[in-house]
């Protein structure tokens, strides 16, 4: 062997790195979906709280009107309880802005989506053989730093959100498509030969 020749990496190096990239891709895919589900959960909760505030405000007003017309202590008691409940809800939404937290989850999901797709492209390039092992390592390390930056600024996800993400990815297959589904989104000349009109089975 010539002194200036490069040392060939072991044959299984590609497989080892691909396995690591696949694991990273899977973790990012779950994190992305968990942040999406967190945002959905928080926005749903916010909608219910807003609706509850409207109802409680209406009941409070009704109780005060009944007191004004002299219906007795019952109207006053109901008004006090409902007003206190409304005060608690108002304080909660003031101290914990569900809309703002949901938006942070949405932003984190958007950032993670891009990184997820970059991992997918890197795995594809590695499988095709267009990228050297060294270049794949450099891109992998760069993606790791991007992930650290996203996770550092992202709000924490919940067990419920992770469970819903797991159900969405494994049972509902939200990230997978059949050839037929993809072809419906593509013009005829870009459809796969399998589902193209007039193709043989």
C-alpha cells in the first residue's frame, strides 16, 4: 500500500452510521409529532376555558340580576360561587398563556420537521452511495447541534402528547403514504408505473 493512500473504512461502517441516523430520525419524528399534539391539546383546552368563561360570566350576570329583582339569598350564593370560579379561571389564563405555549410547540414542531427531513435525505444519500462516510459524519454532527438548539428553546412535552403521537404514527400512519395516495397528488407523467393508467399489474 502506498504511504499516501487513504485508509478504507471498515465495510460495516456504513451500516453502523446508517443505524445511528435511523435511530436519530425516529426520535426526531416522535418529538415533532409530540410537539404537534401538545399544541393541539393546549389549544383545545384554551377553547374550553374560553367557552367556560363566557358561560360563567353569563351565569354571574343572571345571578346579579335575580338579586336586583329580590329573589333572595339563593341568587346571591350562586353569584358568589360562580364569580369565584370565574376569577380562578381568569387568573389561570393570565398567569399561564395557553395560546403562547401552544405557539411555541408549533414552532418547535416546525423546526423539528426540517431536521427530520434532513435526516431522511442524509439516510437516502448514504444508501445511494453519493456521500462519503466522512461527509455523512460532518452532516450528522451539524444536525446534532441544530437539534440541541431546538430542544433548548422548546417547551416540555407531556405523556399524553407522546401517547397521542405514538398512536398517530403507529396506528393512524400519519407520516406514511401508499403509492396510490402519492400518485393522486402528482401529475400523470410523475406517477409510479404501478398505478399509472394502462399499466400492467
